[in-house]
């Protein structure tokens, strides 16, 4: 007999509207039942809530519970690595072979060729066409959970998903420096740029003098000064800089084109530009100098379990924790109803700032 559980799910049914729905979840071999208790709002969640997605995307994906950044407690487990009461961070990118309890060889071409799980052609992602963390009883494979160490507090641990995206981009890029080109640069003074710079400094040990961060807002770029070299983009001579072997573009949107072309001017020959900023529009870039310099463009999206495991170790560093605290909000929104969730999302939509928005889920 198939085992099922009932989950109270706060689903986004249309932009700006959450509704409570009871949903039956099947519990299979290696699955874990998790009760989410803390979630963090991502800009992607906000795009769904505000309707800032193409109509066809909204029609295809709603109704849906949002959120892919979260912590939970194990309620029941059919996976040998987890027991009732364990505190876990949830890995939102679920490859198809994990969903179906198959081997990678039985999945898609990407998985058969040894590709990373976040690029599985049959995969799902929490809160993106697949019910996310905004529910009382999340059923997910133990392969998508990572234990949180006792000495890592909740408000730091919940940053794992956001940090993992930056860490994956670093892991994906491979060798980032050479003896004659020891510098790495980041374009973007928002949270993604901040966390990418922090990962380079505290996970990979890049020295401050070799870590350059470029931004457009003086108040934002000042946040980086304790662990990186900083400069404003509008008064910097990018062509005069030497020794930069890799650039991480973390701007996105309408600023992508400018940042990519400045990065092309900045880097040495035979270098790398890693693209992390998301934009819905096509952007113009200087292909002539890409060819002349032999620059590699590397795209990076989402992350894997590996990055979450790396971060649970790295988060135990006091210096890393102190840097991450710049993103932690002073208050959290307590969520007991769909109306509470709407109020929290409305607040986030009208008060976009440096710090994250945390949701304390009380079921």
C-alpha cells in the first residue's frame, strides 16, 4: 500500500493571492518528510508574486507554493542518513533520477554523460513549477537534504542556497588564477556579488588585495571593504588594470551589457568571464575583443548538494559568519496564514534593500 501524508500548502494561485490547500504527498523509498520552519524570499519568488513573469509562464506554473531557500526539521524518514528531529537545509534542485529512484544512467542525456544534477533535463526545482517550501510537510528525497551543524545558527544556515549559487559558479569555472594573473574581479554590488566575493575570500582563501569588486552605488560597495578591494564603475579605467584572470558578472538586468563589456576590457588574454546575472533581454557584447583575447564565457545557474555540504563546513568560520550577517534582517515575518504571507511579500516588494526577508513558518 502506498504511504501518503497530507500537507497544508500555502499556494500562490494568481499574482498577489495565496490560498490554503491540502495536498496529498506520496512517500517513497529514500524520502524524508520535513516540516519547514524558516524560509527566505528570493527575487524569483517575488517575480511570481508580483506577476513579473510572462503570462504563459504564470499560467503553466500556478497554482504553486513558493520558496526554495529554507530550513526544516525531519518529521519522518525512509532514508538511512536522517532521523526524526534532525535539522536540515533543503537543496531545491531535484534531478529526475532522484525523483524516480532511478540511476543516473536511466535518466537524461546530461545525467548519462556525468553532467551536474542542476542541469538534469528531467529535473524539478522547488518553487518553480513544483511546490516549494511554503508548506507544512515537504516530502523530498534524503539526497536533497544536508545536515546543519549544531554551531551554525539558523539565520546563517538559511543563506546556504543563495551562497551555493555563487559557490557553484566558482567550482564550475575551474582554475581562476595564474602566477602572472593572480586577480579575480566581481561586477555587482548587490547580494549575489557580495556572496560571490565572500565565497572567494572565505571558502577559497583569495587574498583581499587580489579580490576586486566593482559597483555603482557607493553605500553598497562600502559593504565589501573589509575583505575586498572596491571601486565604482563610472570612474575606473578598466583597460589599464593588469593581472585579472577571471571575472564574475553578478549584475543582471539592464546592467548586464555594460558589466560584460567592462569585464572584457578588464581581463588579461586567455581569461574567463563567468556569467551569473539574469536578464530577460538580449544584450550586446564586444565579440571582437572576446575573440582577440581568447576569453571564455561560462554560464552558471543554481547549484548542487556538493555546494551545500561545502558551506556547512565553511559557515563554521567566525569571519565568514560575520560577513554574512550583513544580509540578515533584524526582524522576521511570522507566517500562520495565507494573509500573513501576502503581507510579508507585499512588504518585500515595496522595500527591496540589502537585507534578506525571512519568514518564520508556524504551521
